[in-house]
């Protein structure tokens, strides 16, 4: 694909402020809002009434990737997560998406299945969490309805036909996201959740065609990406990956081999983008020596990077050609006008940790815009 230069002068504000054509979707700048769960939705997966304002406030991002959104009833591992598998979920997403579009922004919905990072109390009566293999996340954590943290329950291994059904759940959710008006979907295959559990040898010890060699462990993710791409168009499908994350007790013993299989396969599908979490999310930038620049060469398409970036690091990554776009999580959460603040070199609002999850307006829609 043709390179789109991301260099900028002082006048234009730097590479972050250059427009980008993402497989034909025109983005106003290279600043992406990273997916962030805010745990304010109703138990039925309907948005908090302030979600529309929350997303509208942040619509100056080149692209918003929504909070993780449940693809099915069994996807749940946390309270207050919106859904995208029932007609009422389509309705609940319409307004936030329309608000972003009104402001000239773009939004992809992140499709999320928690897999083994789940708790019986969130699931339909009598059900256990489902995962590639019956291996408990000893070092993982879920959130209970009172927003306290707990250890995930023991999962049961999915039958092969259930894995096929899980692919279909993702396709259904993707269709619903498009019906709600989203510009696309992001498959959450990062940070130790369901799809990532298929990739990692620590969490996938299956002996059917979805487990074993790297090729087999990649099969669920590739089939899901391919099936969604056929349903809604490959350009509308992004994927989030975290080759060296150890979050939620999931990692692979040989990420170079694993991603050496996965990225070329995703490249063949002409997906909308790859979104790389470089390290464990929010904890460490890549300490492992994994060759992210080399990984990028395996995927011929738009490349988003994330994890503990600030403006200077982001500009440097764009200038080196190591990324097309940079995603910001906490800085965007606390600064609805992050794009302007970066452009004008303004100070950033600090993050209030106590109001990240649950609650209402406080720490959600009341972070101040820069005055002046
Ligand atoms: C409150 C909060 C919620 C998050 N929820 C999600 C999520 O739903 N899906 C996801 O892929 N990552 C999620 N993350 C990870 C962020 O997308 C991002 O990878 C992480 O914050 C590191 O980026 P940053 O240093 O710019 O904040 C969340 C992070 C935070 C702080």
C-alpha cells in the first residue's frame, strides 16, 4: 500500500495532525482514542444516558475505538459493559455513533468476548465461563457487580462446534455494529481475553484444529476475521493484538513464531488495520525485545500503535515510519480535547483513578476542556 507521509511542520502541528486515508475511510488526524471500558452500561448492556455526550466530547480523534462491547451472553466478564447482539443494543449504539459522526469523527466498535476472564455471577444461571481450554487464570481478575475485583472462575473448554458458533457470534455482532451506524469493528484479540486465549500456548492446549501448532492456534482469530470481513467488508475490520502482554495471565512462549503466522494471514485478508499494544496495557512498554518494526513489515496495511505513548513518543514513531496512527487511552479519557491540547502543546488534565469505572458524570463527562 502507498505510504502516506506523516511528517508535519511546526505550522501544521506535526505528523499527528496529518490526515490519513484508512483503506478509503478519511481520518482527520492520526490520533486514535484507544478502547476503554467505563462500566457504566445497564445490566442488559444498554448505554448510560451520558455515553452520547462522552463520545461526542472526544470526536475530534481521527478515529475512536469504542469501549469493549460484548458479542454475546457468554462474552461477559465485567459489569456495565454494553452489548451489540440484540436489537436493543443496536438502538443503544445509534445515538453515540451519530454524535461522533455529527462532529465529523469516525468510530469502530470493539468486539469483546472475555473467555475465561469471567465469573459465574455474570453468566446466565448455572453457566461456567467458556474458553479454549479448561485452565483457570490464576493471576487474572474480573470485576463483580459491586465493582470489587475477584479471581476468574474455572472455565470449561469449548466443544469444536461451539468454537464455530463463537465465530458466528462475532459476525452477528459485527453486522449489528454496522446496523447501528458504526464505521467498522475492531476484533479484540489482545490482553488475554477470549480471542487472545486461542492464540497463546499458555491458555490454549486444545487438540482439535483450533489448538496445537501456531497455525492451529491462529485459526480461530483468522476464521473470525475472515468471516466478519466477508460479512461487512474487510476494510471495516480492524484487529487488536498484544504479542508480549502478560496481562490476565496469558502469553505465548514464542510470539515471534506465532505472529509470523498470524500477521501475514491477516495481511492476505486486507483488513482495515492492525492495532498493536506494545507491551502489557498501561503497565510497561515492550520490555521483551519483540521486533515490532519487523512485525509491521508482515502486514501490508494501516498500523496503529498503543501503550503509554505521549505526544513526543507518538511523533517520533510516526516520523520513523513505525506507525500510521497512534492510540491514546488514559490521556484521551481525561482530556476530551486531547487533539487540540496536543496541537497547541497544552498541559493535560490528570486522570482521576477513582472514577474510571462505574458511576455517572464524574470522571466521565466532566473532565474540563482547555479554556482559552
Ligand atoms: C479504564 C480503562 C479501560 C480499558 N478498557 C479496554 C477495553 O475495553 N478494551 C481494550 O482493548 N483495552 C482497554 N484498555 C486498555 C487501553 O485501550 C490502552 O491499551 C491502555 O490504557 C494503554 O494505553 P495508554 O497508555 O494510552 O492509556 C483500557 C484501559 C483503561 C485505562
